[in-house]
C-alpha cells in the first residue's frame, strides 16, 4: 500500500460503522491518480457529511500530500 492509501484508510475507518467493507481502488489516468472509495451504503453519508463538509476536509488533507507528476483525486463510489 502506498502512503496516500494508508492516509485515506487512517482518516476514513474511524468515521464508518463497517470498516471491514472499506476498499480502495486506484485508477491511474493520464492526468490523475484516482482513489475510489467503496463503502457500505449506510456509511456513505458519514463520509460525505452535511453539505459535503467531511469529504471536503478529507480531500483537503489528502490533496496536500506532495506527489510527483500527477494530481490526486478522491472519489466516493455509490
């Protein structure tokens, strides 16, 4: 696992009620390195938060990690 994936797991796991269902799929596109979070349906709202504030804060932390060559993108799969 890479550093960003470990960071995402460390942030998201305490927020969700079923952490064993958390999986992260990494998609490498020409411009982005995308991290797709696959969660239990009941945990999606907890990660997104009211008006998207929680996911916005998580993205701010994850996007602040310096990565060479590509931008990072964090997506929540529904």
